[in-house]
C-alpha cells in the first residue's frame, strides 16, 4: 500500500473515531445540561416544545425555594454523616481484608475469597426483607447506625472493594515485605507503613467508589428510615414529587438534583488521576 494512501486511511479512521467519541460524549452530557437548564426555569416552561435550553429569564430563586419548602439542609447533613461514616468503615475493613487475602497465608484463604466474591452474585432485592427485620430487631430503624454500620462493615458491595485492593496489593513486590520482616516489623506494621502508602491509587479508587455508593444510595435508606429528619438527599429529592396540589415540581427537583451531584463531580475531578491509575493497575495481576 502506498505511504500516502496508508496515511490518508489512518487519518480518516482517526477522524471517525474522534467524531464518535464527541458524539457519545455530547449524548452523555445532554441530560445533565437539561437538568441544570430545567432548574432555572418556571414550572410552566419545563415541557415547552421545542425545548428551551437557555431559560429566559433564569430563575435563580428556585434554589432558594428548595431550602424554603423542605429541610434540605438537614438532608445534606444526614448524607454527609452517612457518607463519611461508610467511607471510614469500608476503608478500615476492606483494606485489612484485602491485605489478608493478598499477603497472609491461612487455612481456607482461597475458599473464603471465593465465597466473598460469590456474594456479589446475590441481588440486593433478596436481602431487603431480612435486612429490615434485622435492623428492626436491633432497634436501629431511623438511626445513623442502620444507615452506616452494615455498609461500613463491607456489606452490600464491599466484596468488590476488597477484590480491587487485593489485586493491587498483589502487584507490590514481596521484597518490601521481606526487608520489613528482617527489620522485625509485624504484619500490621507492614500493612500500615508499607502497603497503604504504596496503594494510594487503589485507595483513591476505593474512596471514590465508596463515596459514590453512599452519596447516591436510595433503596437502602428507603428501607431503614421513615421519618423526615433522617432522610438523605436521594429521598429528599423524591419529596418534590406531588409537593403542591399533586403536581411534581420538576424545576425544583432538578435544582435539588443539581446541588446533590456537585460533590460527586468535585470528588472525581480531584481524584481522577489516582482513580484511573487504580482501576488500570488493580486489574493487571491475578
């Protein structure tokens, strides 16, 4: 094939590739743009055809109404407490479990790891009733304990975080451990002083997954809470449905959704480098 023909074909394929990437990127961003646009409209402008992407005039007072009509500040506080409580618990227990499965030898290690991964195959719907009964028997309904403890201990998806960290720990050369053992370091000292500092990319991925799961959680809080003062943001947003005269306040709901998604965007922008590196490296070694 002539060189000029090859370069022309390659340039054409690169152009098509970038065009597809741009198309799908715009397709993914459009719902978010519609959400922000709707949050600045009057309710009568929400479903006008053709869609009005730029509100005229923008109603910034919609965001004030969100806090006036509902205790949205309380929902924010609850969500922050639950999110950081779960993140702290998952950081402690998932990192320790991953280190044990990756570096320590004990009877039944592979079987336990297999059973742990098997738990990912169990749909949450089958656990909803037993979970509610357990929380009720413990007296934890409408408490932070119910919202934090099960997830903080690694239930409902913690196995994936353990798997992710285990894969990363396996990529760390054993020479680091051997040198520390010669110096008299205990397994926990090796874990804390050597493994965790070297696993920063994987830990960033863990914290992002943990933050996203806790911040966006809807079904589980719906099961274990039924009072307004214990609602999290996901349940609070639902409250705009039928708020006035049975009519959904779509402009306020979209404003509340916009406010709730901002922390997720900020966290990902800050930690995206470590997140991508952690996902890439964590899946290299079995």
